[in-house]
């Protein structure tokens, strides 16, 4: 399995997940059991799901063989 650099989108999603987890830790230390914590937990779940879907799509894209475009086929057959 080849390792790829993460995309800017993946980096941003990971950053948002970390920020929201840190915010939950702060709220819990303050003894807060509010709707804010529940909202943050739902946001994290959404972001983690989005990240998994994006990474899955990227893996399919990266695994797909490269097909020449019709213009590349025409120019290579004319050169022969």
C-alpha cells in the first residue's frame, strides 16, 4: 500500500476535529454538561465520517488506471 500526502481538505478536517475535541475537554473540566458538548460531539462525528468518505474516494481515484484522452490518441496515431 502506497502512502500519499494528505490533502489540504484532509488536513483541515483533522484540524477541526482536534479543535472540537479540545473544546469538549475544556467544557468537561469546567463541569459543563450542556447542549454545547452534545453539539460538538455530533459535529465531530460528522467531520470524522466526512473524512472517511473523502479518503475512500481518494483511494478509489488513486487506484484507477490512467486512460489517455481522445486528443492524446489522435495525436499519437497521426505521428505514426
